């Protein structure tokens, strides 16, 4: 049986002059409108052959042939100047990341062997649009490349390849059960907010579990973990739970069933996007203090062995650690970590956790600040303010107030930091979980830590 999966884009239809008439599909042979008709072997053909056919046994078809799309649709040929950019996205944003993470044998075996390009979208009678189709584990059709967008193209490319993978290696049976009661074939009538509430990453994902799987995986890979976390956090409690279950299912499918490290694959695809178009969805500043509300700094964590200990911050941390230790010769308290907490109304807390040398209860000391933050540039400043209380964590803070005033307080105040993803070759397991804060005009001074929701 031939299996075909389609990704669609919802369109609104406007009726002019009071009525809409259903137009008959006309039997037009668009092959005569290929840009380079009569056909010759061109520089583009040579590049496609060398890059795709010779290396991956992938045949790229861009000259129009009606055989490659549904016979009840009129789909136009692509412009020649749209072909190479589209296939460069296929190469750099899809094939090479999979090749690096999954290996040469994996991508050569699993990649579809035919990529068919069309200039226009493929329209359905209900007004929806096909952006791509995947067939029988072998062929991908990409529509609408005359309006090529590198970011949008990658979402479609990865969506369709997930279908190819699912046609070759079945979707785990427990995925469908996560939202089984909520799938509706009439997905186009499901508002985006409703889809989110019920745990779908798009309205289209609510149409079937196969589309749900492809949409979930593609959005995690292309839009990234931070985008996905923010989206899940804005859902209902039940919807968030389902979205996170789906994420875990997809990640495990890749890592266990396909033997492709999903987190490393996320990293490679997003590094490609950051080095080219750098879409807003991948930029860090928008996520701080909204999606990610804490940054935890523990120099004893293994990440600081991997990515280094910034000298100026480490000196301030060690000074505070010495002050905590000196407080009691009996308890010999240890500074466990420092956590920067972003709270409502531009209030911030710098929290110091400490434990006696003998172990037991971990205590918290909270120091009150305000902060100013630009969600576009990432510029961040802290100002020390009067303590928000005198009991509990604030009473603990009073024990080390002099030490704090001579160590961490002067480090965090009196300067502007720029928030960003940690600027290091971060491993996939840590990718999108580490943020760096770089002093403006002095980027050798910075601090970084683990993000918390």
C-alpha cells in the first residue's frame, strides 16, 4: 500500500462580489512552461548530480512532470533561481546534521531517494494548502518553493522526513494514546489556542497521531527547545503534560529506535540556523525571566569542568564561599550554589544555598535586588535594594551580609551584562539549558549557569 503524508497550511478564503464559485480544475500541461525549456544539462544540473545523486543516490526533479503530483491539481514549475537555495537547505539543514549525528550509513539508507520540487503550493478544495508530501519511505514533494524561506522550508523538510522515518521505523505505539481522544480529522476548524490547550503543537497536529508526531519532532528540531518549553508553559496543565510526554517519546524514538542522539541533532540543526538566518525563535533574550526564571551557578557541577570557570566570577564566588565557611568554626558551612531568581515586577533574588560540613539540612540565604532587562538586546542590570524581609531566608542572609557585600554584590552590580546562550561548543545534552551573561564592552568577564523554568 502506498502511504502518503501531507503537511498543510491553513488559508482563509475571501469571497469577492458577493459569491464564490467552485472553479473546474483545468487540464493544463505545465511542462511546457519549465524555465529552461528546451531542457539542457546546466550548471545547476551538474551541482545537483554531484551534491545529491553521486553522494546520496538522491534524484532531484525540478522540471515539471505531472506524474509527481495529484492529477486533480494544477501545480506550477519552480523558478530556476529558487531550486538551489531550497536544496541548499535540504543539504545543510537536514542531510549534513543527520549525517554528522546519525552517521553516513544512516542518512544514505534512510533519506528519501526522490525530491520533487514545485513552484506553487498545492491547493485542496477546502482552501487548505499542501506544503509537502512524503510517500512510501522514498519520495518527498516540496511545494511553494517560489516563495522560498530558509526557516519555513526547514520546518517542512523535517516534517516530511519524520514521515519517511515513521514509514520505515514505526511510531511507538504509546504515542497515539497520549492524545487519542482529541484527534479530529477536521483539524482546519481547530483554533490555534484550542490546539495548544489540548497539547498539540499546531492545529494541524490535532488531525491525526502521524501528523502530531511529525509536527512535534519538526518543531523541536527547528524551532528549538526554548520555543517548545515556552509553548508548553502557555498551555493548560493537561496540555503541558501531553506536550512534554510527546517530547520525551520523540527523543526516545530517535535515540533508542533510530540510534540518533536527538539532543545532538537539535544542536546541529539550530547551529546551522544560527549561523545563517538566525530566526527570532532561537534568540535567547526573549526567554529570560519569562520561560526561564532561574539561573543556577555551582562551580562544582561537571559543566564547569567542560566549559570553564570565568575568572572574575569565580573570584567573587570563592570570596563568598570563604565568608560562609568562616561564620561558624563548628558547623563549617559550605556554599553549595548561587542562584539568580527573576521574579515579578522586576524583582530579583540572589540566593545562596549552604550546608554544614556534616551534612543534613540545606539552608537558603536570600538577597534582594531589582533588575532592568531588555528582551530584545539582552542587556541586564542589577541594583541592590533593601532586604524584602527579616525572617526565614532573609534572616539567614543576615548571617553573611558583610561577606556578600564584599563579594557577590559588587560583582553583580555597577555593570551591564548581555544575556545570551552560553558561547561555547556546548554538548547536545546541555544545549539550550545553559545561559551566559557577558559584561558589556568586556566580554572576557561573564557568568553562566543552568536555566530553570
